[in-house]
C-alpha cells in the first residue's frame, strides 16, 4: 500500500472546522448533541439480520491523524485528520448506490499518557457523521487508534521511509492500563453514538494485531499466524478475546442497543474468528476483513498484468464465511479490496460480493476516494474509482460496485432521503 498520508484546523473546501470551533467542545463524544432517538431495547437489530439478504452495502473511508512533521499543514485537506472528506464525497457515494460508510477513524483519545479524550478529533468525527447522515448514509464508526496504539501500526512496512519508526506505538497488547483506557474510550464514544439512527454500529478496534506485538505464555513475542497457534500460545495480557469481551460488556452496560462490532485477531482475518468463541454480549456483530489471496490483492504496481485471481480447495472465501456464520452472531465483511491495477480484479470483486449476498452478509469495499487529486495520487492502490489508469474507470471496481449497490432498497435508518439519494429509490 502506498503512503497513507499535520495539525492545522483552518476551514477548507471540505468545510473542516476551524480551531476556534472546537474550543469548549467538551471531553468526548459523550457530549455530542443527541439526534432523533431510537429504541434502546437490546435485541436483534434491523440492520443486522441473521438470515435473508444483507441490508448494508457500502464502502470504507480510512483516516489518520495529521502530524505536521510528516504531512505538513495542507496535504490531504488541511484538517486534523487526513484525508478530509466533505459533503460532495459522501454524496458521490450515495449517488453510486451505497447505503453505508465505515469511518475507520483515529485517536478519539490520545495515544500517549495521560490518556484522555481529544475534543478536536471528536468534533471532526461528529461533523463527518452529520455530512454522511445528510447524504442518506448509515454509518459505522471504527476505532483505528487510541490509548497505546497509533495509526502507524497499519504502515509498519514503510517505517523509516516517509515517517520515523518511533511513531509506531503498539503497547496496548502488553499494557493493562492502556487496555483499560481503550475500554473507557469505547464507552465514551458509545454514549455519544447511542440513539443516533444513522449509526449502524461501533467497531471497538480496527484489525486487532496482538500477533505482532503481543506476547506468548512464556513472555516472548507471540508471532502466532494460525488460529491453532494463537489459541495455544497467546498470553492472557495479549488475548484479544479476553480484551474484546471485557470492552463489549462495558459498552453494553452503558448503552443497551448499539450494535458492537468485534473483529478477530491477525488483522481481522476471517479464519481467525474461530478463536473468538461465542458472542460476549447481545448485539454483537462479527466484523471480518478479507484480503486473500494477499499475494494477489496486494500485488505491487510493477507486477500489473501478471497476477491472476483464483482460489480453490478448502481455503476459499466462501468456506471461511460459512465457518464464520456458525459463530452465533451476524457477520459483516468490513473490508475487502484488490489493487486497482490488476487486470482481472473485476472477477475478484464479483466473487466476494456474490459470496456475501448468498450468505446474507453485509459488506463494505475498501477504499472510497476523496475529490482531492493530490492526495489520491499518493494513496492510490485501493482507490475504488480508479482503474488501471489514474483517474479513469478502465477496469475499476466502481462499475461492479454500482451494480451490486443497486440492490440497496433503503437509505439511512434515520429516515432521510439525503442530498444525494437516487431518484425513485425507496426510502
């Protein structure tokens, strides 16, 4: 993946809030204004049926906090997170037919001690949610970074190139205090999201990775990359099943009905869901990410035209999904995608979508682009709107996604048609 590319808060063309606008914003998302309230009784959520066709089909936006020493003041939109998303970006997603955006969002609480809410980031997220709601989208908030975990854990392979390696912070897997602060962050955010009808759920951690920085029972680096190895070797302090169960219980105690999305370890790999056991609370949704075969989906641009998509035997996405469906809760394919320059990636997208549709699994493709040409040129591997040529749909995923998104029959659960809703589409 190319650079996923600091902190100026001046308002820009996307309408990012000014520094003055965030003064006095309050501690965390729990202070966000309440939207129209929905029933807070626990139970099966209408957006997450256990059977029948999926309700949610959409795309992911992924952001990280601006660091001026790495990003400068204006790259990616000039806001506190990059890239910046504005009304036109969410409207374009709705015009394409999607009814969901997954906001993979960073640092609502600080990474380093003293761990505390960041009102600038809370206001930024809240503004994005309002824009997505106005467009007519359901929203999943997914927590990318926070206490003991920085955004740069997603860019380990680039350490020492466009950012210094010391920006990688992943102490959460061995620090009980950081884990407790992460749980507090989840509760804080859940309270702010509760009752907002456009919110389809809270993902309590994007791509948990104790396999990398966690420890085994002997106190050594874990490095377990099969489910059997993980279950056998993981230490209690690094066990995501324990951590996620505790977080989910605290969130559920604070908010009765908000869907709680939980991913398995090993970066949310579908085959690792077996290590998670049964859902820890009512309203759990299992959220998996699937980029297999990785040698295909992440093929570098220099290899364009060489890799060919194919999978067979007992390790297909369909078989992994069938196993996931036995885990006692709705399943959501929270990310999938393939390098835009692969000549046959249409086959990949069609196969993934078909498997989800056949099994009633909602899905979100990675990554919905912004209208910022300079940013998109720097982070273009998974741009859903570009094909083999930058800025053009020659083989892009978007036509296939439009075709699949046409199956959506509703916009946001908030009951809004939205600025960009398609004419004639049923609300």
